[in-house]
């Protein structure tokens, strides 16, 4: 197949050039029916916001340009089959967990997964075995391997690779042992779509042998927000393929966005045609920026190991400065970080790198000058608190079907320890649950939550009075 082809984008462009008259949905009629306020921003995109028309194919039963576009993606990424996702990696995570889960069998899942993984487990009525993460990658590996040895009947193991901060680990060791135990490996590779260029970047989960991989094209490739891929590995059987296709029809919209799908076609085209030399030049520019940041006194810059994503830069603000304040100053200058979490600020750069390295460094030097000019010498040192410590893995006390039949009650924070949470509590971003629905709450988790609240970290939860306490399940004694 010719990786310079863009069949879906070409079909949309061809239809647009015919200046068609819309006698179908959507109601904006190719942009003719739209409020004057906002028209200038939306009219170009509205003109190609089509539905399933002749020659534009059907996402849920592709036979034409969408089918060809997905086949090109499968060839480039090295998959047996690839699906376009128009609801982000969230719908891919939901579908792969629903497809792999077997009632009565546990699913092993990394504790620091994205919230969509937890939602998938809940929808499946699964019994999760949580693997506690660690910044030491060898511990992560040992915890997952130990969990598989303890639960060899697990229907699957769900892994996050790379982490939100761009760290990788020895994924191939886990995959090899999972294959020996006949455990399917599902990988949320939301932040690793560009790892398809493994000659200059870490290897992708597909290359390392994972069975099902979900990637957010919109995070590191030039796709519109919510554009993602789900890949089925070459070795996967038809049974899992058919289940995945079935669940994708359930969790994806029956009115998919053609602009998002076309951007997925173009994102694959971009990845397939960007040169190694161009990527190396981009990586060099980020490396030079990282070196410039390291000379600034108000933070330390996390080193980038050879197996990390070079397009992510993490700065650890020194304890007597306020990371949120620094981020606010950056935003006032027009620079918006990806994430501010406790004392860390995550900066994420595109595959084109940085065109003006010296100019960027100058902006961050100006931030240093502003912050040090009114340094608060009385500011208390912020103690770094790990969210997850303890045993390497732990099976949930109940599966989600049991929890759905239990009553709940609201308790104050001093009564929460060792009770079972009935809501997720999720700092967002990065979307990694601090407290998971269905797990026993520890004092450490409560302490970390209070620290995050003091630092004004945004928390996603169904709790209305998070400052006072939370809802828990009533267990039968």
C-alpha cells in the first residue's frame, strides 16, 4: 500500500469541491445555518462536517475510503487491523476491557492507569487486581510479574505505556511472561503514537508483542482532539477481533465526526512520511531547550533517559517556590504547560520540535526573574508524598457487580480509613485515580488528597463535599 495516499481525506475533499446541497443531517447544512457570532471560526470546518453519504463510507461497516484508510494505518503501525476512534482513547480502553473480560476471572491492572480503564472495569463488572506503581521501573515490572504468577487465570493484564510523563519500562519482559501464561496484554499507549518511529524513539507496544493497543493520535500526532486508534496485533484471533468490533459499535457514536476521522487519516500520513532526519532535528531542539532550562535556579530538570520520550520535559520546582504561581506567570506570557502537579510542571512538545529555542529559554529566564524578585522566604517546604506505596499488588475486595448491590453512606475524613470508596477521586490532569471506586481507602491516600486540595489541584469526582469527607459502601458484618 502507498503510505502517501489519504483515501478518506481525499474523498471528503472531492465531495466538498462539488459544492453539494445538503438535504441531510447535520442541521448546520454545511455551515449555511449558523449564528453570525462564531461563523468565521467554524465555517471552514463546518463545510466538511459530513455524515455517511455516498462515497464517504460508514465507520461502523467500512467498505470504501474509511476501510482503506484504516488498512493504511494497520500497515504503518504493524497491526493486523486498526480501527479509527472518534471518542478518544477512552472508548478504545472501554472496548478492549469489555472484549477481554471473562466473568469469574480477575483482570490485572496498573494502579496508575487512566480513569477510562477503571470505567471499563466497572462496566464489565470485573474483579481487578491492582499493581502498585513505582518510579523505579524494575519494581513496576516485578509487581506486574508477581501479580501474573499469583493470578495465572487472569483474562488480561492492562498496562500503561509510556507514562503520562513519558517514561517507559521493560514492557517486553511482561509481555513474554503473559504469553507463557496465556494472558492477553492490553496496552493504553495513549501517549505513544509516535513510537511507531522506533528507530529514533522507544519501541511501540505493538512492536513488543502486545495483543491490543490503544493510541491517542491527538496527543503526539497531528490529529484533532478525540482522534485515536485501536490496533489489534498480528497474533490476535478472530474471536477477540469480533468482540472488539462489537463493543466499539456500542461505545462509539453512530454519528461519527468526519473531520476527526479525516485528521486520523492525515495523522497516519504524517507519521509515515516524516523523515528520520526531521525527527532527529526536532529531538535536538528539545534537548537544547532542556539544557537551557537546567541552568535556571528555581527548578531542577528531570533527566531524559534513552528509553524516555524526548518530547516531554518535566521540571521540578524547588520547594520554596510555588509551581502553580510559576505556571500562571508562564500562561500570562502565552505559554501553557501540559500539567502542573504538586511541584512538577510537564511541558509537551510536538514532533516539529522548537523553532526558536533561544527565545523560549529567554521567556523562562524572565519567569525566574519575576519569581525570585518576590521570593517568599517563609514558604514552607512541600514534602513530596508518594500516592502509592505498599505491597506490589492487591486484589479488590469485591467485584463491581457486588458493589452495585451495596448501600452507601457519607462519612467524615477521620472515619474513611479502611472503608470502601464508592466514587473515584481523580486529580485531572493527568487523570490517574488517587482513590478508586471499590478499593479500601488508606490514610496515606487521604493525606495526599488533602495536600492536593491545598495546592488547588483540580479533582474530578462525584463527591459534593470533598473537603469534609466522602461516600463509602456499607459492608455486611
